[in-house]
């Protein structure tokens, strides 16, 4: 019996996929089809896949050509599969000519002629209108966003708004961004969605106005300084079928989701303590260290360090305490937050003028997870047990600086997929805003 194997994402199943599978089957007697997982696609930089793994598998199955369907989830798996299933022929479309010649030492490699003029990418772009995105603000974060947005198909940054900047020569030259609006209403009118990266205290008003105008909103953290404001925005967005997302990059990174899943899986038993630290020494004259009300270490990094606690222990804590060290100008340069739960606890440490180890440690009744810095762009974590010789190491893949995952999630949601995503829920975001409101009261000494 001649065994053939082929792999693909098979997103938005099309004619090209059908033809390929038909001819692959004709190459032998038994066809194995490997369908890629969402995580593996993300790791390969394919961040816009629309159909779920189950849908993609079902679509392959319904052709009737596959005798066996397997899931591909890691680099190097093709070699493993070829040996495991005793494969005679490996085949893929002609867009891959040469790429898989290294498999010739294990089996025959055949590149089949690709069906012209059809691809999942093309269908994704045609079936979903390109999203015209506007950016509020022209600060340091904007060039980073613009460098990453190009990895996500279906979105186009068309303009920026900053009441204080008529034109940004750098953004214009480097990113060919040449529409600068000074009127917010005019700006919002021109776009389908906005990314808010303006000073923290302006986020809520800008987000509210954009939602009122029927636009989708991706907003830098913190979205709001009050719990009720966050709830109001999320309820409004849901009722009006709009996407509202708080830009906490970590939440959307594939490695962080894996870390949360491992922590919730019972491997380390029940989670009892979550300790997270994120510090960065900022220049004394930087934005973060000069505006004493709406900046400072907690407002800069607290959303990252509280995220694992909120996800694993929830937002129903019994008590919360903040301790802050202030600079001479009143800016928060170091804050330690402690959360107390019925059967657990959490600590978050943030610093702008105090440096600490940037670890995430999740302690459970059977073991603990250690994710070293930069755990917030999760690339590595370890599971430890009582027996020190037993350590499980995870090396999730991570591309770029993390923005692309967040932007991709935003685009997917606008296109109607994953609206109920668990990555960072509206409830969690409202819980986060409640903590921020409590922190602001602590700052005032209430
Ligand atoms: N394929 C093909 N003809 C096409 C499109 C795809 O023969 N017009 C083949 C690919 O070469 C591959 C298989 O179908 O062997 C699965 O491809 P996949 O990457 O899932 O589909 P694409 O449409 O190429 O997806 P994308 O645009 O996301 O890269």
C-alpha cells in the first residue's frame, strides 16, 4: 500500500484545496492529511486564520479523499509523521517547490501544480472589507504598531489624530502615513476602527466618542479609570455589535495563552499564589515619570502584572492593598499590589525607578510555574515539582514584539470571528478597571 501525506491550513476551504487533495489521493492508496492548529499557524506568522480547527478538519473530511486526518502543531513534526506512519510520498502545492526537499532523505517528495488564482489569503481579503484604521496619538508606541500591523492582512492604517501635532515627519517618511487630522470628529468619520494610543486620561472619552460614531476600538491600557465607565463602554459595544478591546498585548500572545492553559490544567494542582513583576527604568524626564496623576509605574505596567492573577484566580478577591513609593514630583516609581482571595493570593510589582527581577511565578498545590522575563511576551516557561529533577520546559513561539497577535485578534473580531474569545474577556477588563479605580483612590489617600 502506497501512503501519501500532505499538510495545510485549509482555511475558508476552496477549489485549490479540493484539487490538491484529489490529486494527492491519486498519487497512492492511502492519504493522510495534516491540518495545522491555530497556534502553529500563529507561530509561522499566519495570524489571520478565520475557520476553527474543527471546521477546517470537517471541510477536509467532507471531500472524502482523506483516509486519515491528523493535526500538525509543531516544527519538525513532518519528519516524525513520515516515519511514524511509514509514508512513501510527501506532497504539497507548487507554491512550496524546494522548501521541503530536505524530506527526500525520508520519502519521495512531489510538488503538485497549484490551482491558479485562488488562495485563502485572497478570499480573506475579498470576503472581508479591508478595515481602514486610524491611530489616535503619534507617540513612541505608534512606529512599533505600524511596523507590526503589516503582518496582519485585512487592515490598513490610513490616518492619525493628534490635536497637538499637525504633521509627523518621521511617520510620514518612514511609514508613508500622510493624513493628520486635528478634528476628532472628522478623523473618526474617515475610519472603520481606531487604535487609541494617546495620553492615559484621554482614553475613555476618545473610546466613547468613537463607539458612539459606530467605530470599533482598540484602546491602550488603561482603558478607563473607573469600573462603571469600563462596563458602560463594553455594554454599549456589545449592544451595538462593535468590537472594543483593551490593548494588553500579553493577553493575546500564543505563549501566554499556553501558559494560562497549563496553569489551569491541574498539572500544578490548584493555583494558590500568582506573583508577577514588571519593571523598567525610565529616564527622569520621560512621560512616564513626569505626569504625576495619570502616569507612574502602576498605570504603566499594572495591567500586565495583574492579568495572570485575574485570569487564574478571578476578579472576586476579598481584599486589595497597594503600597507605593513616590518620586519628589509625586510620581509613582514603585508599586506593590497584594490581592487576597478566599483560597489564594497574588502580588504584582511595578517599577519605573526601581529595578527588580521580572518573573512570573504561579504556585500550586502540586508544583509551580516559573516564567522568566520577558514573561509578558511569553517565550519560555518551566513547570517545577517537589522532585527538583523533574522539570517540564515549554518554548512557545513568539514573533515580532507581540503587537501582531493583538491586531490580528482585533481584525478577526471585527470580521465576526472569536467575539466570545476567552483571551481577555469584557468581564476581566471591567475587573481590571475596578482595580485601577481602587489604585487611584489609594493615590489620593482615600
Ligand atoms: N493549494 C493549491 N492551490 C491553491 C491554493 C492552495 O494547490 N490555489 C494547496 C497548497 O499548495 C497546499 C494546500 O493547498 O498544498 C493547503 O494550502 P493552504 O496553505 O492551506 O492554502 P492557501 O490558499 O495557500 O492559504 P494561504 O493563502 O493562507 O497561504
